[in-house]
C-alpha cells in the first residue's frame, strides 16, 4: 500500500470516528421525548385524594365536542360525575 493510500484510509477512518462521536454526543444530550419522570406520576388536583384510577366511557359526538371546548375537560367530567354520585347517594338515604 502506498503512503498516499495509507493517508487516505487513515483520513477516512478519522472522519468516520468524528461522525460517530458527534452522533453519540447528539444522542446522549437529546431530551427524553416522554418528558421528565415527574410527568409519569399520577395527576394531582385541588382535592385531597390523588387521581390514580382511569375509566373510559362512550359519549355522543356533540357531547365530546362540547367537552373539548372547555378550559379543563377532565376536571369538568370529574365534577359532573361527583355531582351525580352525590345526588344519587342523597336520594338513597
């Protein structure tokens, strides 16, 4: 192998090493797309109890659109369910 081919090969290997190092730095400093660990904890609200459970329910398209236009749709749904449960419990007694 001639000296010029050796130098070219070494330059190519050096370039590849630099590219790999830059890629490593980029990946190592990339933010976590899922957010911080605090985001993974159950939601907190104004009340005393933590929000740890989930339910799914079906609604009409119109209801969904109205709810989505509110400032805080989840809190609205929680309040509506709480109010209905309180009314039901007061009737049962």
